[in-house]
């Protein structure tokens, strides 16, 4: 489980590409590397990956075809960076919202509005996910737990403070960038349950 509070970014220093399979190697800071062991879970742009090898500050992760197809990790090149969060431990403060690390879809940044102290980013709503994206609800974007602002005409926005822009990749994301999207699991469960109950009552 993850909280959606990104701890920082890490650079991709190597990618070993094979048929329908890749191994990514990232360089972790001492703070994010501390206590890390093979088999541990680390979120890359919100996608839960398992540590397969550790060599000093270089950490390897294997990516299957499904991960490469559904997330923006398949678009990465050596030298790119990813948002990183270590798995939550029992007793940790949950500053964001509970996230599984399972990406639902990709979304695209459609526009960016910047002012002196914050930034508003608009995203397209992937087909089939409109019902889960609600004003003031939670959403996971590249691993960041964020509150949805406005929802309109097949798109939604979030408002980002300077700390988020400095700590995560959103400080450098541009229009057209592909971003990993994870629907809030609780919102999805409630919406799906209500739909199922209404369908049973109406006989549909």
C-alpha cells in the first residue's frame, strides 16, 4: 500500500530491454535507499514495482508487458526520472490517501495554467472513468495523491502548490505528457456498488 506522498524523484540510469519485458535500474538517494531489501515494493510514477537487485545506490526492477503497455514506464529512456515512494508501513502517517500502486489508465495533460505561487493542470478523462472522477474527490497521478478540482467536458484539473512542484515531476511536466492515473479505490467501490444495487432494483 502507498499513501500518494511522493518522497522524491530518482533517475533511470539503465534499461535492459527484452521481448515483452524490461529491467529498469534507478539511482536512489541515501534517504530512500535506507533499509531497502530485495522483494520490497517501491512505486515508480505510482506503479508498484518489486526490487530485484541492489548494488550500492543502484536498484533494479522488472517490468512485465502489461505494466509497459498500461503505464508511462514503457515510455521512459535512460536519463529520465520517476516519482518514487517506498511502501507504507503500519503506523506511518497517511498524509494522502490509500493507493494500491495499480495503474488504471494513462491520461494526457491538456493544458497548464501557472501563476506566481501555484499551478493548475488539466487532464483528459480516459474512456470509461468519468463516473469515478468527482469534484473534491481523490485521485492518484504519477503516484501523487491529489484532490480533484473542476470536472468539465471530458477533462478535470488539480491545483498544485510549490512543494509538490519542487518534489515531484509535475514541476517539469508539459502539455501532451502522458501521466499514470489511479482511481481512488474507495470511490470506485462506492460507485460500482451503487450501480449494481440500482441495476438489481430496476431489473437491468
